[in-house]
C-alpha cells in the first residue's frame, strides 16, 4: 500500500476506475465492461499470434522441403559451361559461410514411356556423392538408389508423382527428349535417349515430385553436348544469408559469374507468401481495432457516469490535463492488460499447437489436414518473437489511441453544469 500512496493522484483514480465500476465491490478486480474490453483485445492479439505462427510454420515446412532439392546458391558461367569448376569451387569454399559445393547440369525436357504418355520435367545432372553435401534429395529416395547414377549408366531417378503419372517402376525404360534439336536425314529432330529408372524420390514438395528427375553428371553433359558442368550449387551455413553471401561471392570469385540464391529461384512463391502474411496481419488487426472501439465506448460511458466525480476533482484544483490523464491511464491499463493476456495465451497455444490440434481433432472426430494432400497430417507452428512484440505493440498503441477522445471529453466537463442536477 505504501507504494500505491506514492503514486500521483491521477494514477490512483485511474486504477480505481479500472478496478471497479459504480455499485460493485471494491474487491472486484475489473468491472464487467472493462473485462469485456480486455477480453476483446486479448482475443485479437492471441488470434493474430496463433495465425501468423501457423503461417510461419507452413512456410518453414515448405521451404525445408524445397531446400531438400534446391541449393542455397547457384553459380553459372554465361558461356554455358564451367571448365574450371574445381578451381571455382575451391574459391567459393574460401568464404567462411560456404559449407559445400557441387557441380551440376540442368535442362528442360520431356519424358516419354513406351505406351506414349509424356510429361515435362526438369533434368538435373549431378555427382551423387557431391550432391549429398548440398541437398537432402538422396535421403528422400523411397525406392532404388541415388548412388545408381554412375557415368555411362544412363540411369535416372524420378520424382514419385512424376513416375506415377508415367506409370513407371524401378527397372522400366523411359525416353528423354531435350528441346535442343539435331539435324538428321529426316530433318530437325529433338535430341533423345533411353534411360533406365533406378530410383524414386519423394521430397514432399509437389512441384519437384511431379516435375524433376536426376541423372549422372556425365550423362547430362553428353545429352547437352557440354564439355564441363554448367555451374556450381552451394550450401551455406545460414540459408537466410544467401542473398548477402551471393553478393560477396560475385565480388570475390574470378570471372564473369552469375549468382542466383534460393529466394530468387522461387521469387513468385515467396512474394505470394509475404503478401498473404501482410494481408492476414491487416485483416486480423481489425479484430484488435474493433476491441479498441469497444474500449472507446467503455471510456465514454465511464466519463458520463463519473461526471460528478470529475466536477468535484476540478473544484478541488485538478487541472483539465490531470482529468485527461486519469482516463488515459484507465484506457492504457485496459489495453496493456489485454495485450499481455493475449500475448501469453497466443504464445502458449502457438508453442503447444502440436498437442492442442490433435486433441480438438479427437474431440470432434475430424482431421484438419489430409496426409494425402499435405504430406503431413500435423499443423506446424513457428513462433517468431519479433512478430509477437510487433503484435503486442500494435495492440497497446491502438488501445492508447482509443483513450484520446473520451479523455478529452472528460477534460472539458464543466463543474457547474455537471453538479447542477446532483
């Protein structure tokens, strides 16, 4: 109590108005209407934290699956091939952020099985032992072997969905047709070669599983008629630093090399995700805004109810600024309390969503995510503290802004008119 007595009288009165309304016991923690305001802000904050955490979880999940096939950075030589790729790899590894480098050849083509079915695919030539150091695709092979991609074997490892669409199994033959034409007595014909299916992989990313195939680096060079790999694929320590590391390598590596980091390779997808997150943030912030409007009505009703008290305080010497401060303190306390409760609730749900969602599914007898569609039946969550602080800050600012009009109205109450009918 001694600490409370040391507070300015505006804080004491503001705390009293927050704790109990007219006609209620002083021991009550909050008046009913203030409780509704706190609950509205808390629900909005918690909903925003949970939704953004789930969206971040899905984004992280998809990104991890993409990077099981993609490299963090790709290095190209504008001439079409990179004869000195070993020297270039050693130069790239001098950067402390680069962990591994592997050569590759990539082309677009068509895969055709004997019965005539045909599908487009991205064909990537790799060295299996080097590919393991820069991607996890070898660990996603569900049938066959990634090590079967030996030079001259003309084996091919297909995405699981791609193989299913062509009705191919391990050991089947498939014809690869490349866009580069070759001159024959019959005219211009696409370059083609028969390959043997020696493996099937399932990365969990539909685009890759349905449209990517791996062959030996030497076989890809023969198909593309190259004397060396087309470039290098790099893995770095922190994938989020890929644009920065790519810019550093472009300056440090000799020759006129081109760099592409993983975010540029999927710029459309990441742009769409960021736009969706921003729009979701704006939409769910409206929930907090509605709660802030509720706070405005709460304070307006309090000002109307406390006009006699305001008049007495004015006659005792309280300035209009002090009266305004009382109601701003009341509104700010409600906003801060709502934001804190919402943050705590949202964080607890986001951190335990892997337990809460299965419980709800079991209780209702439903399944929110089909494993056949999403490759994962659990709802992912990735709580990011910058998002939490931003959401809490926005809630407090909206609550503070909601106190301005009622507080100014309170400061303009005239004591004589307020006491006339008391």
